[in-house]
C-alpha cells in the first residue's frame, strides 16, 4: 500500500529557492511505495493563529483551519523544508504547525533545512517544536549548504540538480527510511 508523505515548503518569501529544492527532493526521495506531495505554504496562505479555541481542543470554527486539518490528516508522514532566518525557522511554518495539534501526533517527520551553513540552528529549534507535537524525528535529516558559486546574483540556483547532487544519497536514504518506518 502506498504511503502519503507531505513535503511542506516552509518559506513564503517571493524570492525563495525552496520550490526548486522541493521539486528536486520530491524526485530524489522517490520510492515505489511512497507518494510525496508538495504542500506550499505560500499557496495555502494560512492566517496567523486566528481560531478562538486552543488547537489542542480540536474544535475548529474557521473554514481555513478545517481545510488545513483535513489536508494534514491525509498524510502518513512529513518532510519539513525550510531555510534558516537569523538562526531560526520561518514564522509561516511555525504558524502552520501551531494551527493544528492532534493531526501531527505520531507522524514521522524529516527536517530538511538550508542556508549558508545548512540551516543547522533552525533545525535545532524545529526539533523542539516537532517533539512538542509528538512527531517522531527521522534519522535522515538533510542540512543543505548553499554555496554562492551555485547561485545567481538574485539568489536563485544556476543549476539546481548540480547544486543539490551532493545530497542525493541522503535524500534517497530519507525516502527509504519512510518506507521502512511506515511499513504495515
């Protein structure tokens, strides 16, 4: 049975490179037993925590929260893809996680961060968040170092496949780990 993985693009900046990384990762982590869907927070466009009740109560009143809940419930695990901003993760990603609660519980998660130093500090902070949501953290978590020589003057990849090639094996291992963890 095919398992569904949601690859959440955690940056919403107009100049972001995360869609390029997400498309590459979706292909590199592919396994016959997995379906990896891209979930772009820039398209989801969740308002910042506007429900009256606490998410842990599960009593959602607003249509966008109910839709977000339904979407997330349909996945067996997640890959969170995010850049490091000032040693932290992007606010829209934290908001997307905080909008729900029980929907995340028990679903394995891989943290894929990127930045000038691989997004290490952002990943450390995100580990605390997903642990609080009771999401088991995968063994395979990528830290993608962005090299200026791989980027245009506007910060976009010159050749995403070439720039990300050193991470292909780790991405394949990530996909294999999901298959192993989610085996019936």
